[in-house]
C-alpha cells in the first residue's frame, strides 16, 4: 500500500485504482455468468484527505477464463474474496470481519501517512 498512498494526492485516480484492485477485499455474490460474477463490495474512496471504504457497489469480476479458475464457481449469496478482477475464494462471515479488521488497521496507517507531509 505504501508507495501508492504517497501518490494519492498527486495522481488521484490511478493510485486509487491500484489500491482498490490490489487489495484483498470481500463481497457478496449477486449473480454468476459463464466467466464473470457480479459481486457487491465496498470500494476504496479518497476524498482528498482520507482513504476509506465507501458504500457497497456492484462490480463485475471474473471467476473463470477458458475453463481456468482460482476458486470453485461462486453462487449467489456466497461471500467471496477478490484480488484485481478475480474471485479468489469463498469465505465465512467471520473471515470477512477479520479481513475488515486487518484492512481497518491498514487504513489507519495510510491515513496517518496522508495527514503528514510526505
């Protein structure tokens, strides 16, 4: 996270996109297609001062390409993890809370960095 946080104020959208996509995040599967799934997840947002999780939004992620997948086919209602535009695994609600707690810690560190002159 560190090098991209330093770029948020200067470059805006690109570092935010990298931070959003590279982070291991979780969401709830809404719909599943042949190779993609629609998943509701909270994206990162940057208001010019603070980095935070935003309101849940639907995103399209792949779960399979040409028969190759990182995880079993997701099902509507399942909680899954994602990295970049891939579904990585199915997790429990307890694991999603642990992931949020770990991310909260990372966001506190990032926001401390943002509050100082970098």
